[in-house]
C-alpha cells in the first residue's frame, strides 16, 4: 500500500510521486493479515447462489485448450487446488467449460463460461452504487489517497455449501468444483461491491 501525497503532484507532467509513509508502515504492523501475500479469505459469511424457479440442469463438455496453453492451465489448476479454491469431482449435474484468458504477464486466468450454463438461471442481487459525480465530490477536498487492490479479489469470497455444486468447470483434466467465487460468474461483481 502506498500513500499519494497530493502536495507533491506535478499536474504539468501528469506524474505522481509515491512514498511509503510512517502511517502505512504502522498499518502494516497493526493489521499484518491484510497485507500478507497470497489470497486472503473473507470471514464474515458465505455467499449463497439462488436459482430461479425455471432453472434446468446444464452440463457442457470441456472445450479444446490450445496446446500452447495446456501446461499453463494445468499449473493454474494445481495452484487453485493447492490453495483450496477448487477441488476435483468425479460427477456434477452442472458444468461450464473452462476458458483460459492469457494475462499480460504470460500467466493465465481461468474463467468458467457460466454465460452458457449457470448465469441465466441465477437470481441477481443488485446493490445501488453512488454516481461518479457524487464520489468525486466527496474526494474533492482530500489530500491523501490510497488505492487498494486485493489479490484475486473474487476468490477471497467463500461459497455456501449448497452453492458450490452449481459452480463446476469442465476441463481437459477433469471436473473441478469451486469453494470460492470463480471468474466468469455474472453476479460476482455485484456481490463483491455489496
């Protein structure tokens, strides 16, 4: 975490000088778990996925993964399994093909293609957000700003037991069920903001 001291902003060059402040170091000592490397866990409850009445089971076979990505996908699956974010299952009524997304650093993000299976059958909780203008107005007199970017944020949110069976990805290495929110699940951003 870094603090941006606005008195050192140089608007003519569009640069920001960032310095680690004493306050930042104090926060790191006071709340060490927040600043640990790796994926944290939201501890204030589990998230429940609610199906609409017209929901019908849907399972799709895995899609072909390009040879150039197969090893990266296998490593990512192993990592997610080691972190207990996913676990292998032999059978599932629900199954969404895995979609590997190549990231700028060369690694992959694994998403489920829930758009073709689960998303249309889920009840979505909408959480109202303030307008951008309202947020900017509250920041207008600010002097110190911080940007927080939780590591793999969605995957810090645990799923309720009955919801886990809905969130299964089909891969060339088998089926994997999620313990936490997956990438590609439509209402995830609403739940995360709520």
